[in-house]
DNA sequence: GCCAAAATGATTGGCGTCAATCAATAAATG
DNA sequence: CATTTATTGATTGACGCCAATCATTTTGGC
């Protein structure tokens, strides 16, 4: 009764090689190779024999041997905004930590710093790498028609382009690796709404700039959820703080003092050090329900200190891993492999990672 | 650290080989090889010369060539509970989807089904694979001293053993890949607490069995948080439903009818189809705040239908990926690589994966 | 300075695939 | 039928590393 069933897979100690396939198919190695690598000039009949033999033996090309023989190396570049931003420090740190491992697989990654969020800077950077003959690049992009031309110049040389964190013009990149920021905003709104439990509320929103697409998307998602499902919560006009800690601090203080009925804060963008500072100095007894984005050193600490209740994070480590996997796959066979959606992650005090790569100081 | 300038990467990019290292170090290939593979019988002076040359050239062993030459194949097994459990179906499906990719890297994975959560069955299964000479196994385990002996028998043959989802006796496995269930329970408690916003509340807890360590841990975490931070919420005695949908349904109905002041439900374990059924037939207008575990088809749907408010998930896909990576690393060099903690993931209606290819809306 | 031990050098045959060459055979054409 | 053309076969040298053998040199003990 308690038999354990082995699954379909047997114990093939002998892994079939292409020679084995050729033998089984009754053709020469050369023909099997022609089929395997789609070199053409093979009769349909032979193709079928070889393919059948492959299935029968369960042949899978040995990736190590193939890569070795092919002398394939992957030349990749990541174009990241420069500057002291804590989030992108996390990204860079993670790439650095992978460098050795990647090199063992002949994957060479270069980080190129670009002017953060300025179309002209991005455009210039793209043009300047157009001749560098990368096999693939991941770009923290902007959704602007102005960069279509440089993108196409790069792509015309066979370079694979993917968007990272923030998307590029959809038709001019192969894939986008990042979260859906509307969903991220909705998630923030949902938790904030839940935490009001049918009570009245007023939210002060702080954002960087509505020109940044991610901020705009988050704000939209957030507002939609509140309006749809939490009508008792009032949305105050967002304060624009340009992701600047000082401006954020001022905004929070304004909300604390000039708008005494505020029950919650939502910071759409960066600059959370300022937010935490303001809250630490807060003399009001009643506390805010507070939602911010991106788990970095100070937001992590603020969560533990109870100045912040929820952090919505986009898991840059995973984004990088996926960007690498996707680029490699696209370069190899020009087909992206299906992966589960990247999704905004919710952190509260109790599900924080303890061994962290995100505590890198900025 | 932050010295990532525009890299000088337009060169031919000659990746150094071990021959290059030998040449640069002024020793023979044989000596460089002795150092590289730690074969011993090398003078300290030579070791130093070779190591210096490696650093100077930035030598990293070509993994493809090494694996090919070594003729290394990885024979792995996953021991999973059998039965129709939705969660483990997800696990199996994910492994299946990886099979081809893995085989290209000479990784052969066998799924072995074991009697779910019965010590005797697990023990028998372990003993029966002891001679199969796997390089590594991942076991959905039990924290019981009875399986120490079979585990040690397996390990004595050089097989690497890791715990998966549910841990094994700590000293008798190499690593554990799974979430911290106390944290998972705390997370559930935190969200349920937040959603009460200082109001009174009563929670009906439903659990499978407190003999299962994961359930016990979750329950502890949950109760701790409520007691610590939400004193206005009363914890009713847990109902044991053995992860059985019918029993869960009965438990929910009991809470609905016999305990009219219940404001929230927390299902620690499985059997959520029963929970949803009961809620769908609920005639009371006031709804519960409802937290369950594991994102599977029906809990996903329940989240969208608003019968469930929060799902705590352990991301089995990622667990599998990590189990594979960890096993491979341990087999290769007997050292687990550092990875960010696996953490309980929170899903609300708005951050669900949609599994479509990731195209930004415009 | 002799001899054993230790260290180093030199070289080789794979591993499985790729990419090429050249010869040999089969099929198609007029 | 002769002559193209298409298809197959046979073989080979990388790729970079591993693992082994055997020869040679250096070192250290006495």
C-alpha cells in the first residue's frame, strides 16, 4: 500500500550523444549534425529518421560541449542611472556579486552609467555604445519616441535590447523586465485602504515628478483603488518632492502640521530618508499609516521602527537575474523563455529578509 | 566600488585560459593545473606565482570546458508527498517545465513520491533510495529523530541532502530551502491586525494538525503578533480540519453560525476549496477578513472574488530553482552560495501574477 | 657531494560539439 | 546515357580543461 512510485524518468546513466543518435537513425554523424544544427541540404526522409532517433533516445544537446566548441561569449551591458540612488546601488551591488559566476559561463557584463532620467543623456549614451557590438543590453529606459532611432541603430547590428525597471518604447525592445507600476500603486492603495477598516481617512501623497512614467503609473493605480473601494478616504493633492529627501521631509512636515486630519502617507518615489526624519521628530501622538516603495537600508529600518508600515518592493535582485537569463536566451535562440510574472512585493515588519543584499549603504 | 566608468570593452575580449596563466606565471601548464585543481605537490613559491598570475589576468575557469572534461552529471531526486494537493502539483509542474533545460546541463531530476507526512512512509522511501547513488536529493521532510538513521545512511554515500518546504533534522541535512513559517504566521497576523485598525475583533483559526511543524510554527507566529500588537483581537481556539476541504467548510460554517461575532478567519493549512464554498454560501451580509496560505488556482480566484483578502505564499517556483542551484553548488564544491532569504510573499487582489508576457499598457 | 624526495616540465588522449573539407553516392535532368 | 545537382559519408582540428604518465630538474638530509 505504501509503495512509492518512481516518476517516468528512469536511470539513464549513459547520456546519449549525437553519435548515438546518428547510429540509431542509421545515418552518418555528419547528417545527424546537419539536422541538429539545421544546416540544410538534408532529405526529408533523413531529417525524420534523425528527429525520431532523438526523441527515442531523449537526446538533448550538451550545452557545455556546444558552448565550448562554439567559442560563444556573451558581451552584455547594463545601462543604469548614475548617482547615489539607494535602489540602483542595490542593483549594481547585485551585478557585482554575480560577476565571477557569470564569467565562468563566458558572460561578460559591463555597467554603463547614464544620466538619470534625462532623455538627452540616455540618447547620447545609447548612441555612444552603438558601435561597441554588444550581444545584448539592458536599459533602464524612458518611454520616449526620441530614443527610437538610437535603439534601432543598436538593434540593426544584432544587439538584443531589453527594458529594465522602466520600459522602453514597446516596439523597439525585445522584452521588458520590471514590475507593472500601476499594479504597484494599486497594491499600495489596497493595503492603505485595508488598514482604514471602513473608517474615515485622508491621504497625503508625495511623488517625485509626474513626468516619470513609473510615478504616474503608481499614482494612477493608487488613486483608482482608493476611489473604487475606499470612498471614505480622501485623496489630498500630491506634493511634488523630486525624490529629494529634504523636499520630502518638508512635505511630510506640512502634512503633519498644516493638515492635521491626515491619517496616512504614501510616498510614490524616493527620498524616504527625509520622510523618516520628519516622522522621527513628529510630536503628534497619533501616527500615520505609511506606505513607501523600495526596500533599502533606511526603509528597512523604518519598517522595524514602526515609522513605516508597508514597503512595496520590486526585488531588483530578481530583476537582474531575469534580465540576464532573458538576454542569454534571446541571444541563443531568439526566443524568450516563459517566466512567471514579476510582481510588486509587499513587506511588512514580519516578512523581511534577514540576510540581505539590500543593506548596502547608498 | 562605484568605479564603473564607460568600460573599455570594445577590444577583441580575449578571455585568458589556464595556458595563458601558466605562461604569465613562468611555470608549465602542468604546474598551473596542479595549482588550479589543488592537486598538491607544488612549492609555495610556485603556488604564489600562479595565483598572482590568475589575479593579474582575471582568470576564471571555463565552466563549460571543465564540466565537459570532467564528464560530470548530476543525478538528483526530489522526494515530494504524493496525492492531489494543489501546492505540490504546482511544484511538480514547475520541475517538469525545467526538465529539458536541466538535461542540457547534464542535470537529471527524478521525482519520487512519498507518503505525505507519515514518518514511516518517509523513512521507508529514504531507505529505498539509499543505494540509488544520487548525487543529491531534496526532501520535503519531517522534523523527526526517526529519520536520522536513513538520512545518515544516504549521506554516508556522499549524497547531498537538503530539506525543502518543510525542514529535516537540522544536523542531518546540508541546507534548508523554504520559508520561515513562524514569519509566515506573523505576516498573516500582521495583515489581519492592520485590517482591524484598532477595532475589536475575533479570529477563528483553522489548522490541519499541530503535529505538522509548519502549522505549529505559523500558528505561533500568528498568535504572537496578535497578542503583542493587537490586544483588541480575540483568538478563538483553533479548529482542526486536517487540511480536508469538507472539514474546513464545516469549520467555517460553525464560525459563521455559532460564533456570530467573528470578524476574521485564518486558515493555517490547506483545504481552502471548502473555505471558499462556505463563504460563497454565506448569507450574512457582514463579511470576514480572510487570510489563507498558498496561491493556487482556487485561492487566486477567491482573492479576485473578494472571498479572501490576503494570500500568504511561499513561491514554490523559486524554491525549486533554489533547491536546484543549491544542490548543484554543494555537489560541485561543497559550499552553499549565499542567497537572499526566501520570504513569505503577500498577495492581495492587486499584485497577482497574470502570467502573460510582460508588455506595458500604454 | 651523493642520494632520495620533492617539485616541475612536457606531453597526451579524451570529453561532445561545431564547422569545415573532400570524397562518394544517389537522384534528377535533358 | 551522360551530366549536373543533391544528398550523404568520412574525417578532422579546434574549444579549454582534466587526469594521467613519464622524464627531468631542484632541493634537502647526511
